[in-house]
């Protein structure tokens, strides 16, 4: 079984914020496949089972705050006895222009505390990540302030289109592998 984890912060207060684009991508995937998220049994996550590329795939939204995402992901990885290669993490990236997608097969956290939490909690960097650009922070704005701000109407339209493209990228990773997806979407 493959698992696609969208990183974000739970609750209405964080909807449509820059830090929640990972949730937007897995929501897009669930919507196009006609499934709803349910609370996981004894876990701090929402999950939806789907079938993609002939394989069962679990879409996941941790319900911990971003910087603690790793605890929910590690619990799932241990319980399902998953290999790191079965994990795809979708997250925001302040270093990428708004709407740009970057897929990597492994690597460090790049300063992203949610991704750092996942890496530390599962003990490896050997999993696919799909990053979605949220644009650089304005001069003088703190990083935390930037990632927790909501997109304006114009940006939101661009983010929704990018979430569709990022969902396509995740599906390509599942169907054809990360190398083919990187060639097509990076």
C-alpha cells in the first residue's frame, strides 16, 4: 500500500493558508476520486482509501500541527509496517515561486519544520516529496507569519490550479514512478 501525506495545520483557522497546500492537494485527489476523509482508528490523522494505478492508496492529513506531523506519520508507518519508499509527502515550499512543483526522491528538510518532523520521526530521508511553491515572503515579514497568512483571491486561484497539477504529479509518481514524474513536472 502507498500512502500520500499532505502536510498542513488542522482547523478552520488555517484553511487557505500557505502552509496548508499539502492538504489542498490530497483534498483535490479525494474529490476527483469521490471519497471522503475519516478519522483514523487510534490515530491523529484523517484518511481516505482510494485505488490508483491498480493499487490501494491511503490519502492522509495529519491532525497534529505542522511541526509535529512526524508523530502521526511515524505511527502510521509503524502500524502498517511500511517501507519509506511507499510514502509520498506533499508540502509547501517558500523557496519556489507560487504554483511551481518540484518532485524529489529523497533529501533533507530544507528548513521545513513539518518535513523535518517526518524525517526525524521515521528515521530516514528516503521517501518521495512533492513540493508546491507558495512564493517568497515579502521583505521584513517573518517566515512564520508568511506561511500562516491566507492567499489573496488572485493567488488562491493560482494555488487551486497548482493543486490540480500537483495531484496529477502525485498520480504520475504512483503510476510511473518518481523519475517519470520528475521529468514531466519539474
